[in-house]
């Protein structure tokens, strides 16, 4: 269950999720950045094929969502008035806060060249990366053919991403540190 949270002050920032119009994520992130709000829009590289051309493009890992923090109390109206923003993802009527560990894991993994969206997983072996650029990041281990992937989830959104990892850098852990029970059906968009 999502704990009800108030919008934090800049002195104690929390990460919040904005629900946006389809394909407006980059415009929203840019507009909010110009307003002085810290945004995080994780992207991945994709190849799109059209009849007449092939093009490499950057797409959001979490379509229709932008993460924000550094919000002053009372700034919510200005944020939801930004073109392309539907509102904050809410839980129990309050703007839901994403744990820093989830944002940190996605931020670190985004630097990898092989990150991609992945179906949300709840079961699997929890592992921690022992070395390399993802050292200390925890997630669910997934094996596809001869490749190992670390599945990182933003539980409130029920969305996951996968990043390729070296099998020798993985150590099993008993459970996800900081895991909380969660019921996604209680999250809403306001």
C-alpha cells in the first residue's frame, strides 16, 4: 500500500511521477527543467523502420511518465498546468513518492548501452551486482538465451526495464532490500 505523502520542500526532495500525454514526455521534461524543476526522463535507443527509411531514435523507458523532484509547496498547480501534463500519479489521494533506490538503479542502468523496456516482473531471483558500473544495484535476474539481464522495476508504475549484465558480476541476495508491500490498484492519476 502506498503511504500518503505530502509534497516535500526543496530541503527534503522526493521523486514524484507525472503522468503525461502520449509522446509529450520530452517536451514536458524540457518545460519543467526551464522552470527550475529537476526532472528525470530515462531514455533508450531504438531503431524504427518505416517504408522509406530506418532511423535511430531515443524513446522513454516509461512511456507517458516523467519523474520530478525539487518541488516547492504550492508549485503543484504550475506543474500540472504545463502543456502535456495530466497530473501527478497519486496514492491515497496524495502525490506518490518513488523510493530513491529505484530512481538511482534506473539512472545508473540508463548509462548502459543495452537498456530496454521489459515486462514487469514480481518473481525471480533477487541479485546484486558486485562490480562494474552497476555495482550495488539490486534487481531481478532474468536469463534470455545466453544473456543475463537485470530487471529493474518502478513498482508504483508496475513497469520494468532490463539491462544486460555480466554473469560473473552477480551475487544472489535473500530479498530486495527496502521492499514494501504494494498494491498497484490503489495508484491513480490526478
